[in-house]
């Protein structure tokens, strides 16, 4: 039975409009160029170097930037230009084949030898913006994964195989219309991302002011205007400087039930790992265990509102300083430490915001170990903490910071919806299910 709609045709890449054509990339690419093999450093120089880690799915990521050393003068042919399409030829099996467009994120930059710059035939392709969208569709990503060769940790995609990737192309006029529609959506996403970044910076500033007593809320004043020095810096004279053990109890971690008993992991009791601590309230977990696993492993069921910190793998940026709050009764593995605020000494909410601000700093100074940096209960007990003199002031500070978090979370939810909308638009516009011309 033929279910192909009128005006469409079946092709090797699926059902597309009759006036669209399927092309191999080799027939629409007019040139390919690898970047230069430059010695590089994290120390800032005049010449930033874009490497494989700087390519996202469709966009450039500058979270970590390296530079060409000053002893080398980079070649002009390796200099990035506005609109360049960049292809990541080597990476892990999951990350190889990332494609992004350069939009002058930096005033000057060069690309290295793991990245391929693609140029397209203007008789067949309307713009690099359009091809950036096409090359990041599910259709192309599946094909790229199929031609990647190597191991899980080191994989490559060769130009001879890249040239055989098939893509559907509409007329130049429809390509332009599609690129414009998707670019407008990108502009909305980028605008919201900038606003979120601004709000996060404001929140960071508020934490640094309120959690150090540099700014006091109305009704809570330092009458003498005097300050005292503590391990974490200056605080008002009426604030308290103490150790975790003075205001918290617990300092215990969980365990991992025996993996040789797979039935242990078929229960309904949440089992939290440190990887799930992301400055969040944990209400669900990747793995759940049985009551028998809890008993055999001597695990404790932690109540809601238990504060958790990651205590192993603190050498890693993603783990160091991470924390969370138990949102449902749960157990944890040995990489999480449970802490309980002492009533009338500290509130859970204040503790959370304090640790968000100081968690990294404390880990750098106090964690121990050679290959793996970690906390023990003994170490955690002596971590320093500064507190306002009253629970009321703690509560007010935490309330303001939590309201800021809620505003940022709402924006992040909105951003996620925008990104879903864009994915839906790509799926329909770049397959011709919805026509703009």
C-alpha cells in the first residue's frame, strides 16, 4: 500500500517533496581544508585556537579556550572567517563528527588540524547557515555515526566517507526561507541564553554580598560597623564563624549494593549517586534498589530535606563542590555525604546557598588524596562556615537567593521549550513536511 502523499517521493533518505533532490556531500562541497598543527597553551596569547572541544552541535562553545603559543606565527589560511562551517574529524565515538558555524564569536581565531573547514557550491547551496542546520539533523547524525571508525575513546571520520553522506536539498529559494525561519528561532534562543547568563551573574553577585555580610538586609544591621577576619574572609562583627560540626550532624555516606546481585537493582527505593547532585532537589534517580539491598548493605533511608555533598572525585570540575537536597526518601552511594542542620543553628536553605558559593573553594583547600581527591567525615566536620547571628536573617537571605533561583529555573524551562520547538521545526522544514515556498 502506497502511503506517500501527493507531491512527494520516496528516496534513500526518506520521503521528500518531488522538487527536492538528494545529493552526496561530495557533489556539493567545493573545497575541504584541515587547520594547522599548532603548539598550544592555556595561557592567553593574541591567537586563540579553536579545537575539537570547541565545536557543539551547530554552535561554537568557548567554555574552555586554548591559544597558539607565542613562538609560532599562525598561517593566514587557518584563520577563521564569518560563516565558516567547521567539521570535527577526530574525537570520542560519541563526539566525533560535530558540525558548527563560526559567527565571529572572537575577533580573531584559528583552527587546528582535527577540524575540517567545508565550502559549498553556491549553485546548489544558498548559504552556510542552511547547511549548518542540514548537517545537524538526525538524518545526517545517524549517517555520521555509521562512518566513524576507531574505538570508543579515539574515533575518526575520513573525508572519503564524509563525501558519501546523503542530504536532501530543496530549491535555493526554499533553502533561504528555511534558513531564515530557523535563524529567527536561534536568535530567540540566544537572546534568552544571554538573559539567563546575566541573571546568573546577578545571583552570583548577590551571594557574594549577602553570604559574607557585605550587604545587610533592612532590619539586620551591624551597629558597630566593625568586621572581623575569618578563614573565608571578612564578616560583620556580630556574625558567627564556626565549623560544620558546630551546626550540622550526620557526616555519613552510603554504599553500593553488590553488583553481582542484579535483582538488588530492581526495586523502587531511590539510590542517589554523586553524579546526580547538580545543585538540585533530587526527586528521582537513574537506579532504584530493593528493600533487601538496603538491609544487606546496611544502608540508611534518608529523609526528605537531607543535604548531600559529593565527597569523591573532587579533582573533577563537574563534581567538585556539587551538592543537592533529597526530595524523596532515598539512599545514596559512598560518594555522597549526608548532612543534617541542627535546629536553631542553621537552616537547610542557608546551608545550600552557602555551599553553592563556597563548595569549590572548600574542596580545593580541604580534600585529600593522590589520584582521587575526596572528603572523609573527619575532614568535612572541620570545614569552615560563616553565619548571620539569627535564624531570621539566615531565612531572609536564603529566601532572596531562592527567589532568584526560581526565576532562573523558569527561564531555563522556557529555553528548553524553545529548543524543542527548534528541533521540531528542523524535522519538518528540512524534510519538506512543511513547505515555506
